[in-house]
């Protein structure tokens, strides 16, 4: 056993040395030559070693690292329960689908019920609504914050409205406290998509803590990564139990993988039309999925979680540096934090004024030609996307700003892998283009 431990330590030390060797082989930043990605994972020797150690221990399914991460993440947000899943998209699917559970009685969402959301965003905030046979109610957002408002949500509430599901735009919180209060007053469920906003606060309170359920993504573009992965958090124990069941094939049993008879009544249940004593491990109370993550993912998540505060500060620093440098540049709508919030920024959004003497396409082409990566504000106006044109939906008000976003908006990166030199190069490139074309 001692020899095995020594061999393992040697492998992990070699792994860290290998990582440092790779890092040392990277050359200095060369403007116009080095790729400046809009997003990406920041991984160190501890991250690489954590993955190798999990592989050495053959933790190939959900296990102790997954449970440890769930507990740590729930504590960070002050929520009672967290359930790790294989992606942020799956987290959204689980959160919304949980609200259709028969265990909620008359409160459950049923096919045809309406869920308020925004038109300008990422599809996986809206897809679970459609996938559950519910009707998305699309509302517009504000330019600058790229979020909707409590006023717009209030105007969209109708006789068939049963829930609200909205994402914080690129780390910038929407008016989440006011919208949570509206949901409470109208007895609506509230799902808070916090995938892009880990570490953001609104009114001094962390985002991801206002909804009945909230979700986070651990895709490499996000604040911390597991490669793939996501999580659903809640303080409602009934909803937590439904999320767990839906994630784990829909089974009624709550035993952890590799465990038996946690309830001490494994062969005593009588449910549905099954014979009494049917093995509880094979009783299914929901039509579910297998959306679990693995311990390899969780092992990486645990090392990333230790660094999340530093990542958040780096994002804020990069965003401020870029915002201050571009302040006053004509023909551009620059991003603004929602009043009362402190965002943990995901990206830096720029809208080219529709009346500008140049187009978004021209500016984006110029930046991409200088190896500065850009991205659209995701899907733009979702109602214009081919996947949603024929889907049942309702629109409240016009979607004027969502259309402007579709035609004129893009974003560049502020993630922790970017240096001051890179941020300054982004800013100087934008200013050079505008100066030459204004």
C-alpha cells in the first residue's frame, strides 16, 4: 500500500511538472498574432492533477467528489440543496421540468401553461419551456444592461401565466428581487438562470439565491469549469427531491450510487400498481433522464471552486479596464450594470448605433482580422430563429431592442485568461476602427 501511495504521488508530481512545462512553452502575447478568445477555461497544475488523480482512483461515475462539490456549492450560495448534472442546459431542463411534477398537486405546471421569459438570450433558457409543452411568453430587454425589467414582467402576466424563467445577461443581474416579489404576489414559480453570473450580486445578495430554483453552468466558457457540467440549487426540499428523481432516471429511490437500503424499507413499499415489496431501487415516480455528472468532472470542479473568487475579481478588473478605455467612443452603446447590482461579468457587450456610419459586420471583421474573438449576444431575437418560428408562443409589447441586438450587437471577452495587454489591444483596435470610419 505504501508503494502504491508513493507511485501515485510520483504520478501527480509528474503531472504538475508536465503542466508547468507546457505553460513555459507558450510564447509572449503578440498583437495581431496571438488569439484573444472571448471566453475560455483557466486551468492550472492543480486542475490537471485533480483529473489525473480521479482517473487513477477510477472514480468514473458520480461519487464522493460529486457529493463534496454539491455540498460546497450549496454552502457558497446558502441554499439547502444542490444537484450536480452533466451541463447547464440539463440543469435548466431539470429545474423547469421539476415544476411539472405530480407531487406539486394543483400548483404543478401543465401543458399549455405560460412561462414568461426574454426574447434575446440563449436557447436553453427557453427550450425546457417548449420541451414540456408549455408556452413561452417573450418580452423585450433594455439596451445597455441587456436585461428585462420588472415592469415588463408585470405587463406580461396573464390568466395562463404560471412561471417566470429568465437568465442574467452576460453576468449582469436583472431586477431579480423585484421580479421574485412579483412572482410571489402572483403565485408564480420563479426559475433563475444563473449560468453566466456566478459571483454577481443584486442589492448585496448573491444571484442564484432569489428563485424557487436556480441553475449554473460549468462549461469552459463559464466562471468555473468541469469541461461540461451544471448544477440546480434550491432551498425547497420537495423541489430538490423532484430534481434528483428526474436527474436519476426518474426513480423514486434516493440511494447514492453503490448504496443500498438508505431508507431501511427497500422491500416494503407499495407504489403505483406494483406488488408490495417491489425493489424500491427500481420504482420510478417520474418520467426522467440520466443527466448525472461524473466524479472526474466534480474533481476538476472542486479545484476550480477554490479559485472562483480570484476569477470573479479578474473578470471585474478586465471589464472595468475595457469600459474606461472605450468611454466616449462615438457610435457605440457601451454596457452598463443594472442599478443596485455588482456584476461578475461574463463578457463585454457592444452595440453599434443603428445610425452609425459603419456596421457591426465591418467592426467585427476588423477585430477578427486582428485575432480578437467576438461572439453575438447568443441567439439574438429568438422568435426570429428557425427553431422557434412555428412554436406556440406569445409576445407582449414589441421586441424592438431584441431586434437591434440581432442586427447590431456583439461581445468580446473579459475572462481571467486575458491580460491587461490583451484588454488594451482590444480597446485600441476598437478605437482605431471607429476613428478611421466615423
